[in-house]
C-alpha cells in the first residue's frame, strides 16, 4: 500500500502504539454455563470465544482412543461477519483445518494428557471479529477456557504475533500491519519455563533479524501472561468467596 | 404468550464482605507452590525440577504432608460409597453404558440391577449442576416437607420426583409408574428445580437445608419469575442469611 507508514520516524505505529506495545486486552472466564469451560477475549478489535468440553468418553470411533493419554480435538471457526467483507466459510476448509491442527499441537504440549487416558478433550474456538493476531487470540482464549474447565495444564499458554519493519520488531500486529505484507511470526509460549509450544512463520526474513523478532514476540507473550494471570486470579477469588468454605 | 427480553448489563463485582475472613492461598497453573521436597503431591500439582508446580487454578489444600490444589469446576471423580445418578446412553449385550458427568462413561451390569444399589428411577426431573457444588453428607436421599423428594447425586446430577405415597417392596424388575402426577406436585417440582438452578448460578453449596430454605424464600414469587436475575439474587441472599443465622 503506497503511502502507508507502518512505523513513523518518532516510533509510532498506525494506531499510535509503540513498537513493542500490546493492544488492550480484556478477558472473561466462564461465559457459558452449559460447557465445561469457556472464555472470551478481546485483543484490540480481535474478538475470540473458546469453549471446552471434557475430558469425556470418546465419541464416534472407539478405535481412536489412546491407551495412555487423552485425545485433544481442536476446531477453529471464523464467523462470516468477522472480516471486513462478509465471507461465508465452509466448515472443513483449508484455513480452519490448519488452524485447528496448530491449536491441537499447541495444547497437546501444554495439557497434562497422561492424567486422562482413553478420554477426549474438545476445544472449540470461534473468531467473532478478526483484526490481526487471530491465532494468538484463539490460543489465549483457549487457555482460559481450559483453565475454567479444570483440566490440568503444565502452565499457561500465551501467544502473540510479531513482525519486522524498518529494522524494528513490532509486537501484536493488527490487520493493517499484517496486510502490508511484511514477515509475521506467531509464537505460543509457556511463560514460567520459557518453553515454546508453537512457532510459526511463513515469510522471508533474514536470519540475522530472527532473534530480534523472536525476542519481541516472547516479551509480548509474557505481557499477555501478566494480564491473563490477573484475570484468572480475580475469577478464582470471586468463585471462592461465593462458595464461602 | 408473553416473552421477556433484556439488554445486557455490566456484571457487578462480587463484594469481599460476602465471604468469611479466611484468606486462602490461590494458585494458577505454572505457579510454584513450594520448593520443599518433603511434601507428597496430590491432585492438581506436578513435579518440575525440584519444585512443586500447580496444574489447575484454585485454592491450595494442605492435609499434613499432602498438598493438592482443588480446581473450581471439574468432571466428577468417583469415590467408594458415593451416590450417583446417571443417564443411560448405550445398551450393549450384557451391560449398559451410563453417563455420569465424569471423564469416562460408567458401566452398569445387568446382573447388578436387582441388587440394592442399582435402581431405575421413574417419573421426575433431572437437573445437571457442577459436581463441586454438591455437599458431601451422610445421606443423599431427602424427602422434603414441601411434598417432593430429591436425590443429590455426588456427580452433579440431581433427581427431583414426587414422594411416593407408600414404600412398596419391589418384586424384582422395574415397573414404570405411569400414573399422571398431580398439578400440585408438578408445581412443587418445578419450583424446586428453579430454586436449584438459582442456587447454582450464585454458586452456593447444595444440600437439603439450603434447597429447603431457598424453596421457602421463593414462595412469594411466581415459579417462572424465580429465574429472573434480580429475583434470583434476592432469594439466594435470603437463603444465605438464614443459613448464617442458623450456624452462628
């Protein structure tokens, strides 16, 4: 896009943020009473909803049951009204399947699946509004939903996207910044140990810059963790006050 | 038919004064509970490089040398002696698969149907609640003075049914009692069901006394009004008051 300055000389981005600054995050746990766990998150204008069922008996073919671990089944779907142009997506299309697979890999690394052999955990994520960073918002929402369901996890999984413009790494890209075509990296991190659950990038980036971008994404993911941690603690505190024992 | 619609309102934060004064140690996954290796690890924790780390979000419970973290909401984990209410999902050759809100379906063998233990239930209403809200008590079968009986399953399935007039000796097998239930009984059962649902939304522990107090507090309102948010808050607040008075 000619004339669109992703990073001004004073160091401000298109929406007025600094290079390493996150968008405003608001999250809520326990939004659905019917599901075992549920959560809703807003990262700037990106809104995602996650719902978790499980662990429960494997539905469908019993043959898929793993004798020593739980099966994690993730499904991603994007609402027709989530993008600027209304687009009807079929259920099994390529992007949904790929996202579902990535989410599954991420959560298989974090959930302690050995504790629930021969059962199944379902994670359904829906993006209600997509303004960049949809994978990150989905992972963050799903983490809160899994916590709400009481399924044991190694640690939080916090995700953030990062890009690279004019020699500076940008954290938490919005749709405008993603559409500009520069390299983008999505990182899902387990903050306490610093282990990476998933790292994804499909663009061309010189390897000298990789460390800088990775560092920016990791720092942003840790900031996300601080926020999610606060949300979970508040939720647990309220619940234990109401339970009163 | 009248229908009521409301706009969403911002949720009021829970006031601290509602609870007792005990400050519990709350943890979230990834938090280190202790670096002391002398403790045994219970549910909700795991061992990671010399320290005990939490795997669920909730309060830490310590019983002598055993540390565990109790998650707020989990699927039911069976224990010996628990009473559970289940829903039959599958009929196989020699056994039935029963859904009990746990992580795997339970099995009920046909041979155990006539033993005291497996009992098929007739007409009534099933309410599903989170298992952590059912209080552990000596007995889970309650005949409430308002005219209905309730079975509080430990797995979170609650069965409300009209009190049978006379206890009959089951001559083996199950004969479905298909007599229509009277209107008065039906009203009592619906009122009880709505009361239980409102107690659950306010996250109160369920046991015979709390359900009974809630029922009595709801009598001035119409049955369908009980599910309205402000009525729900009012009757649960009243129930809480009465329970506190009764204890202290």
